[in-house]
C-alpha cells in the first residue's frame, strides 16, 4: 500500500489565448491609409471599394476616408475624403 497519493495527469487546465478578431473600424468612422478595418478568419466580411484583403483575410483601407457597409452589412467599403482619390497598390 502506498502511503502517498500518486501524481496523476490532468486532462483539463488548458485554454488558448484570445485572438482579438472582429471589426476594428465601424460604419461612419474615419480611417487612414493602411489601417486595419477587420481581422477575420475566412471571409465573414467581403472587401468592397477602396479596401484590400490581405493573405490572412484581414481587410485594410487603401485611401483616407469613412467606412460604410452594404449588402446587408457583409461588404465593407471606404468612402474617400478626396473625390478624385485613386487606390494605392
């Protein structure tokens, strides 16, 4: 008979860190060139006018302007401050 209890392994006790995904800029908010609008896995939000989707599916602004959504809130766009603006890259 053991006089001390054995040290068994624990199957619980692990948790992954939060990834901080989601919207970073909301409708009507002013954004600058290159600012991240959405951090996402996959294509929950689609890129629209004056935005670009990165390889990791983050959506970035291509011009200074105001964020707006269309297609029922599924597509994110930027309305440029300058009406003659052209997208970079």
